[in-house]
C-alpha cells in the first residue's frame, strides 16, 4: 500500500493515465468490431477527454474547454492566411496568464497551489501544441478546413474531428504530439485497416514503465539514506549525488512517456508499417536507452521529448531568421512557465548546444585513430550527462535552490566551461 501511495503522490499523471487504459481498450475493441462508426469514434474520444478533464481537474477543466472553444471560433471565423498568428497569440496569452498566476500565488502570496490547477496548466501546454500544430497546417494549406456547410448536420461533421483531436483523452494528460492529419488517418484506419491486438505491446510497455518507477524508487531511497553534506562529502561524491538526483527527475518523464504510449496503443493508435517492418512506435517521445546514450548535448536535445522538439523546430526554429537556436530555447522557457530556473536552464542548454556544434566541428577531423574517437565519445558522453544534470536541476526545481545546489557541488563548472569555449570560438571567428 505504501508503494501505491508513493506513486500517487509523486506522479498523479501516470496513475490517471493508467486508470484510463481499460477505456482505451474498450474503445479499440468496439471500433475494430464495427460497433462504432467514424462519427461515434470521434465522439467517444472527445467525450472521454471531457470526462477525464473534469474528474482530474475539477473546476479548472474550464481552462481547457475555454481554449478549445476559442480555437474553434477562430478557425471558423478568421481568414486562414493569418489564422496561425491569431491562434498562437491568443493561446499563449491565455496560458501565460495562468503560469504567472501560479507564480504570484507561490512566491508573492506564499499560498499552496491546488494540484488540480497544475494538472490543468500542464494539459493546457499540451493543448497549445495541438492547436498551434493545426493552425500551422491550415495556414500552410497542408490541411483544408471548410466550415461553410449548408446544413447543421454537415457543419457538425466538419467540426467534430477537430474538437476530438483537441480534447482527445489519449493525449489530454500527456504526449506524444500527433498531427491532425495523422489523427484523422488513424481514426479512419481503425475500422478500414485495423491494427493488430495491442494487448501484448501495451503489457510490455507497462512493465517497462513499472521497472522505471521501481528504479526511481530505489534511487530516491539511496539518495535519502546517503544525503549529500557539503561540509563532509567530497566533490566527486557531490557531483555523483546530484547526477543521481537528476536521473530521478528524468526517469519520471521516461515512465510518463511509456504510459502515454500505452494509452495511445491501447486505443489502437500509433501502429505503423514501413516496408516489411511493423511496430507500435508511431507515437513516441523517446526511450531511456536511446536518449541516455547520447554522446552530444545537441543529440540529446533532439531526442529528448522528440515530438515536442519537432514542434518547437517547426514553430520557432524554421521561422526565425536570426538567433534560431536561442529563440527556440527562449520560446521553450516561455512555454514552460517563465520561472527563474527556466531562464537559467534553457538558456544554458541553448548555449551548450551551440558550443557542441563548434567543438564537434573542430575536434572531429583531428580524431584519426579509433582509440581517440572512443576516448572523445566517452568524454563527450560525460560532458553531456553533466550539462543535462545542470539543466534538469535548474528547470525542475525552478527557483534559487537548484542554482545553490549546483554551486556547492561545482556541477555548474561543466556548462560554464562549455559556454567559455563557445565565446572563444565566437571571438576567433570574428577576428
């Protein structure tokens, strides 16, 4: 019972999504057997999302419903050549208002913030991804939406897929981000070309998520029993302790992504066929092994939360003409909530990714032997792990406590040295 309580308190998103799994299996079974027409499939995922929002967020579910309503209103009334600017501006203002309200209550009023509000704002961030993805598709004419239907029935039929995509219960509390076209294709394909029974792959991913949570539980236990003491612990022990603490925070994400994949797969979403290869990885934000073995901070940035990274690239990086990298990470800190730790963490991440480009370009041609390449890869992996540790600690702790921890353990020297190298390269290139 203690383990269940610990899971509930530490990761409510994970537990809420686990409770949604039976309903996802039920949806898959009814859709595959032909008991749900396409219209009822859309209605099912939409109603499921509304019920899930109300049960988990209570009155704060209004945040999501308001965004969805305003989004539909904008798409149906604003000229599609400028729809993205309207959707992006209104949605980010709405989301930022709630982020700042949370900071005001936390730091100025010193009031505890209702966990349901945190759930609602987190889901609002995911909603921002989905509706801005659609607005970009519409403006770039990758998706055509016609709402001038002559009858009420046809108009509802055109709105329904969009509303279902916005409030889909499989993506309401967690990623991965699925494009609108992909969502429509998957919903239509469940009956026309049904994927195989997902029970096996869902069970496997559930086991992986449970193993990750067990690993996190063990790490937390070890770190608590061997707490870091600046006055008596060595510098190396302090670094390893902080590195372990950062892994505790990262494993939360890996487990959550696995559960999110499970929920989508259980509903029959995410099955893909490529030539002779078939798998259920069509909707995925990444896995523990692939991400953690990244030997370059730039590779880690691309692989970490991969669908969000792709969304940021499309939304900001490709559209910016100057300072693309810093503008992308700058928007990411705005999207995450504008806490002090976000400023330090994301700007540090951007600077170290830029430094990684220069370092790799300079050193890679000089690595003539395999031993040098292996040594370089090992050192790069250590450097990546230390930088990511600093970013995670500052971003997740959000306030000065993260910065103090990095200063007393000297972990901050790793990103600082990379930033110094970046300035040296920039200085040399301008001379």
